[in-house]
C-alpha cells in the first residue's frame, strides 16, 4: 500500500473530490498523534469549509474522530440514550431531562461541556453545587450510571482526541461555522459515549447560534443524516430560542430553576420542553406511543422519582446529600440583587436572548475565553416571558451581581433587550417548531 500523503489528500479535497474512508481515517490518526501539522490541519478545515463533504464523507470523518480515542461501553439492561443541545440561554434542560429519563428506565451517560460566549455550560452549572466533580474517570462514570441511571460529566482526554485538535485549529482559521465540521465534531464526542440512540435539540432564534429556522434545519438534517449513517439512530427537534428556556440565566440560578421543576414547584417552559424531548426519546427508542411516553415521564416528575435520582447522582459526584430537600442552603448567593423595572407599559413582544446571555457574561457568570473564571452566584432570574403584560416600573427580571455598578449596567442592558408594545402576541406556548428524521 502506498504511503499516505497528507498534502495530496488535502489537494484532492480542495478539488472537490470525495475522499476514501481509509484516507480520512489516516488523516485523522495524524491529527491525534501530531504527525499532521497545524498548517495541514488548518488547510484541511478550510478545504472542507469551502468544498464540503458528502454525507458518507462526513460520516467517515465522524467515525474516524470517534475512533481516535476510547469508545465507552456499557453493561446495562436498558437503552443507552442521550440528548445534545446546540446551546441557548437559560438552557438547563439536561439537568431535568437526564434524571427524568433515568427514573423512567433509560441509561443516560451525558458528556457535557462548559460555557463559552453567551450560552451557558452544563458542567459550570453543576459545579456551582459545592463539592460536585464533573471530571470523572471512566470507572466512576460506569459506577454512577449503574447505580443511578445517569451521569453528567466532562469528556476525558482520551475521548475523541482528534476532534479536540481539529476544533482548536478551526477556532483560529475561521472555519468554526462549517456545517460538516460542526456535525463531525458534535457527533464524534457523542458517539464515543457508546450511545444506542440520540436526540438533537437544534435551537433557532435570538439566543441561538442559528438565528433562523432554515439554518437550524440545515444543521439538523446534516446531524441526523450523518448520525444514522454512522449507526446511531437519531432524530432532531427544532426548538425556539427567542427567550431563556428557564426564567433564569446563570449557574446557581439555573440549578435553582431545575430543582424547582424536578420538585414540582414550577410547571413552566423548562418542564414543557424537557417533557417534549423526553417524549421523543422514549417514543423513538422504547416503542411507546407519544402520549404514553409523556405520561410516563410526567409521573416520574410528579412522584418525586426524578428529583430523588438527581439528588443521588449529585451525592455520587461529591455533592451534598441534602441538596434536593433544601438546595438554597448550598447554592451561592450574590451580594447585590436588583430588580429591572419595565421601561414601558404593554405586552412583552420579544427578548434579545443573546443580549441577556451576554449580560450574564458581563456579570462574571460566563466566559469570553476558556481561561476565564466563573462566579456561580451571578446572573438573572424571575425573567418574564413573551406575551406577559406589564406596566411601567413593574419588574421584568432580577439581576444578581457582586457590585451595585455592575447591577446598574446590567439593568440598562436588559431594558434595551426587551420589546414592549400594545400589539397582541401570537404565542401558542410550544417551543417545538419541527421534527427532523
């Protein structure tokens, strides 16, 4: 067999030729073992960005990146399922969905990430609970999944290492927005978790990376096609991200919002979208009718089983044993809490949800670069939803900050991010816009 030539491989990609799967595998091995240079990795990313890959070519890239490290295996007596979200503001669905699914008989090894930019990270939210460790060894993850049914943890260094290398190169070469590279990056890490099925929550709107439904559907179709070609049965839901999902944004504040749903104190949009996503997974992978799937999940919420599962998972991850019974005792509180008065009387027509996420970052609750430290206590809560009638001066939300001047700046930005008028709002309450199979 002729020796693999990375330069020739990149040239053929640049010409629009569909690469052979063994050539992709060779190149990805070079990414992982550093025999492919940064210059070649950048040229590869640019060639894919400009010329694209076929569905099979993207599946081959996904599988090669998955196989560049360890692929987890599970010895359990039920389905291994997971959900991936493309990110949004106030999106703490994973914290509700994972224990809810586990309480319903599904095993959920959820590999999650940290926040960067205006969207929060599930790991940062969990780590706002004292003692919780998300950097778990594979044996720890297996133990927690076996005992609880779910775990939410960070990717270990040996999980899809080629993707980690390629992602860093994409970040500095202007190729982050390639649909093919996004698809392979997301799926290589998810498939390395050893899943038997996957649901994709692809968001669109003012708080999402994909601002339009068309763009979200393009990404969802790529993800679903490639995941199924790679052997992981997958569907996607396109969901609205024009306002925070929870009535809060910020790490400890989103833990509070999640626990309010898990313990039955809140029956708002966070509960609804969690049930929507869980229903899709159970119906698609466990053979239940949609209504029966939703009823099963609602029962584990209403009975307290999901909350108990979450509390058990937190204990095994190093957190306090009494969290679910009295979580406000354990969560950090900001030293300054200030209401945001409505600038006008009328009906909330919309939010610039990205601006709200950026307010959280400005307060210290998110990152602009990976090295930034996070304050778990800061953020926003009691955020009013689109369609709510307000009078001038009525609180739209509350700011949690470390200093009064920070809170005042946040108030002004939140007031600028809301659209209020006397027009009626057509708002059916559903966050699901489309289903992609």
